[in-house]
C-alpha cells in the first residue's frame, strides 16, 4: 500500500505550532487551518510557503516523472509502490518531500531544466567519459568564477552540481550575480528595502555517445565559448577548438511546399509546422508567419502561397531562420498523451530539453528524419538567428 499521510504531517515536519484539531478537518471545513496559519509569524509563514511551492511544482505529471526517475537512479526501496497508477501526483510529491528529501531535491533540480531557454549546441567534442569527480567539478567551478570575475566583475562564489540521465550528463553551475535590491514588508508590516546577491544558472548538457555539448545561459557568444572551453578542459581534459558557427539545425527546406512532416503510424504522433520566421537575404528584415491554430486545415504552406506574391518576393530570396513545430502525442500504452511546441533556430539553437523521455526520443527521431537535426560545422559569413543569440 502507498504510505498513508496525515493532514498534519506537513506542519509537524516543519515544527510549526498549528493549533488545529486535525480530526475535524475535511474538504468542506478548512477555516480552522486558515485561522491557525494566519497566527504564525511572517518567518514561519515564509518557511511553509517555500516548501508548499516546491511540493506543488512537482505535483504535476512532468514533476512526478522527475521524482520517479530520480527514485529509480537512487535505488529507492519503495520504488514499486511509488510508481503505482492509482497514486495521485500530489500524494507522490508530498510523500517524497516527507520521506526522501534527497530524491525530492534532486528531482527539483532536474525539473528546473525546463526553465532554461535556448540551448546552444556544438558537435565537435570527443566521445569521452566525463570526469565527474570532486576535483573536476572544483576545477570547473574555479574556471567559471575566474571567467566571470575577469570579464564582468561577478561570480566570486560558484556551486557546480551534476545529474546523470541515461545517455545525457547535465551539469549546473550557480555563480554569484550582481547585487540586486527588492522591496518587502518586515514583520511589523513596514516596507523595507533589502539587498541580496542572487545566483544565476548555467546549464551544460553533454552526450558522451554523440560527442555533443549544449549550453544554456544569458551572455555573449564570446562568454559562452569560454564556458564551453572550460567544460571541455576540466570535465573532458581536452582543448576545445574555436567556435565555427556549427550548423546543428537546418530549416530552410521547410518553406518548400512539398515538405511533409511524415510520421510512422505505430508511433501515434502527429506534427505540423506552426510558425516560420524568414530572413530576407541582403537585409535585416524578418517576416513571421503563424498558422491559425483553431483551423486544423490551415497550413504554413497555404500561408506562404497566400502572403508571398512571386512578383514581389520569391522564396529563394528568403531563408528560414526559426521554426516552431507542434507535436501531438496520441494515446498509446505506457505513454503520456499531450502536446508540445518545439522552437528551433538556425544554426544551433533549440528550446527543446528535458521533456518526457519517450517524447524526447521520438522528437529527435523525426527531427533527424526530416533533415532538421544534423551535425556538421561550417564557416559561414551569413548572418543568422544563431549569430544574434549565440
């Protein structure tokens, strides 16, 4: 049986003095809980709200998948119980929070990958087993701090953690950011100004089998290259070549009316081009077309035919530098149903990372089949979306 939970478990765990007769509480009578909670001081309420937020973040299908995957990796003794289909997302989330904070915290870090945007990909790394020893992680930490302090005057302190997910190794660095100020009310309800030095996240995703590295961070292309070189030096013990504007995603053929996103019937997945952005050769102009999502018969190629007159603008004068593909996963045994939109930018950017594992495998399969995902470096003077965001 799934481990039973009492309504008081959450507050007892945090040692919060909730004067409540829990036996009288039900879904139609929660006012005593609200009254007792409002009697807590502000520091106690903040403590509870912080943990509530974490629990509810993982009390969803994707959050539960992160919990189950971490439990599998950490050989949780009650793994079979916790993967039962009749357990709700909320029950599973709060049980891990109460009984295994190590697994819960690891799942939270893994879940946070979704908040990282636009992963820059390069394909020139060796297929080597990464060194994830304490010494190697300390070396990466020092390198990141040195780069940021030299370049920007921030990053004095830095923490580096790693997660191993099947064929992908994730490393997350949390260096110090600049001091920021925010306004908040103190315990007496007075508005006060507070200063903190937050951290920001740098994400690395390395595939030993494919020899690829993806990086997610805000910063210039020069700063990103220094971080990639630091990763290769400290984790793989190799010197990484200079950035060559690697073409990982090719999109221009998607404008061709003959392009069909064909899928295998056995996979029970459908796909359509939701949006294309065009660059007009020889200028800084951009044109975006997006289909009517409420019209299942609308298509991007119908829009191209309707909006671009050959006498004014020919397709060969346009290059697709960004695309949004919409995938729908239909009912199939042992797989979640649902929809996801994937944004891809030429030459090497994508926001697709850390979705359901079976979805991710299929998306990569079809990106390769449709000649979108590739791995070839080129030297090019063409200005692309990648050069703007790199």
